[in-house]
C-alpha cells in the first residue's frame, strides 16, 4: 500500500464512520516500534506503523486508523482526546474502534547476569544481580572478607 492509498483509505473511513472529513496528512512511519499508529497534535497528521499491515492485514489496519481518527476528531472539536478521557472511550465504543493495537514487537526474555562472591572464612556464596565493592562489604554470617568468584549469564 502506498502513502496515497493510505491517505484515501483514512479519508474514506473518516467520512463513512465519523461522517466528518479528514483534511490533514497521513503517512507510514517505519520508526514506530510498539504502537500501531499515532496522532500528532502539532500538525494534526496521522502516522501509521507499516508493520500492522504486514503482520495482521487490512482489518487490523482499519482498526488502528479508526482509533487514531478518534484522537483526531475529538482534538479538533476541543473534547477529551486522550486515552483516559470519557469522550475518547465513548467514541471508541460508538465507532467500534479498538482500544489497543495487537502486539507488534516481539518480547525478548531478559538476560539475567549473576555475580558470585564467596567469603574467605566460612566459604558462604553470595549471588548478586549487581556488582558490589568487596572492599566495603563483609560476610553477613562471620564478618569475613569477600572475594569475587565469577559471573554467570
């Protein structure tokens, strides 16, 4: 889909669903990562993440467009256009627009790094997520000196 086709689609949806014209610019923005689209207050334009169309198809794209048009029309009318506002939630329900976009970015599991320390007196091992200064800390059991053993992960 080209940007001209996107512009025409948004104008059509605005006229059919909201009975109001969309008179500003619409474009694809490849830099969007976690959101399906965004309404820009500064110039009243709408940007759409092209991944929505690639990953989920036209139906999800139309949902994202309707969501952004809710922001657009409410903002221009001077009503509550933010996600928590009653006007916004009401218009979402009236137009059948989704509140959230489907997940776009894959969730990567966090890598856990553990630092292992050992007491020189009682040999008790300590596992820590953060490094610690062994000159400042002693063993909690016997007050012995600590040594750095290794890093896991």
